[in-house]
């Protein structure tokens, strides 16, 4: 599986030079064995730094502590450290989130690249990576979650749950890294993505749609007849005039009953359809 971005490589590790400190062969072998897993952490682009005599101890920086606190891969923290910048948009934040190492093992099964390509046609954002990439699949599943799309196969329901389980801690680490960089606009944008994932709605959707059982048709009726466009307006209307919504709800329910009574219409089959 190929990722949509290239991650830094630390494959070239050379053994420490012989010196008086490594006269004992056992010490030399142990030192070289420890340098293999530690070398990615002490490179300039990482977030731990050597300190003490001849680099015998490591002191984590802010990003290193965040990686430990949120159980993030050091590759994810390094990617965020290099890619995060000021004034990032929602699309950039979502793409960067899905490039995290935590989604690298999301399974892409046989022929699912074609399913991903069909699913991408119903998503508002076009992924930049190949359709057989785990990161591209995570990007599409998050879009389907926010768009309330019917997933094409049952395995994607389990995959979506796996992606959502990882998302929150990755986003929280991203928020702290952006705040540490003093990038207010990017920090607020990441927080908005957190709300999108939690609510399963796009930031551009009406906040009324976050209510259980609320449909786009009913939200449109509230906006058209009562000029209620958001949750605060709806709360004020209900508190000031408790019976205000009854006529609108009655008409909406009547239309729903009429649609059930009408003969069924033939609908073209598509791999996924937006939920009403």
C-alpha cells in the first residue's frame, strides 16, 4: 500500500566509531543495537534531543511529550511538525489528519480500490492519493461519515469505526502542536474538524441537523417558515413560544405520510446515497 505523502526516511544508520569508550566488545554491540531504534528520534527533524555526556540520555521536547501523552507514532508527530503551518484550511487539515501513521494499517482489501473510486464520486473532496492507499481510504471514510452516506459494503462500517477510534487522539495532538506553534487560525480549524468528526456533519451544515431525527427537509422548512437557521435561534423560539413548532412539524409529518402512501418510484442504483 502506498501513502499519499512521502515520510522522512531514517534507514541509513551507521555504527558508532570505535573509541576508547567502546573497547569492550559487549558495550560496542549494545551501543550499536540501541542506536538503531533511537536514531530516528535524535535526527534534526525529530522532537527528542541528546543530552548528557556523549548523548547517553534523551530529553523530549514538547512534541515528544505530546507523542507520548496521546500515544502517537513519532512518524505522525514528525509529519505534523513539518506540515502544520499558519492559516490552514479545513481541507488541508483533513488531508493531513488522514496522512497520519495511525491510519497506515487500515486494510484495503481485494478490489476495494475500485470501491474507493466509486465512493469518491459521492464525496465533496477529491483525495490526492491512489485509491489503493490506506490513507486515501481513511480520507473517504471520514467524508462519508460527515456526509451521512450509506457505505457500499458492510466491511466499511467496521473500517469507519476503526478510523473514528483513532481520530480524536490524533486531532487532539494536532491541536496542541498547532497551539504550540502559535497558529491560531490553524488551531481553530482543527477544533472545527474535531466537531465535524464528533457530530458526523460538515462545518457548513446547519447546526439544527445535529439534533436526533432532524432531516434536511425539516431544517429547510424551519428556515423558510420560521426563519430559524441555527440551534440558538431554535432554543430561543421554543422557550419563548412552546407551540411554535407544532404547525411546521405537523405539515412535515403529513408530507412524509403522503410520500409513504404514494406508489414507489424507480430509482437508479448507485454505490452510495446520501441519507435523508
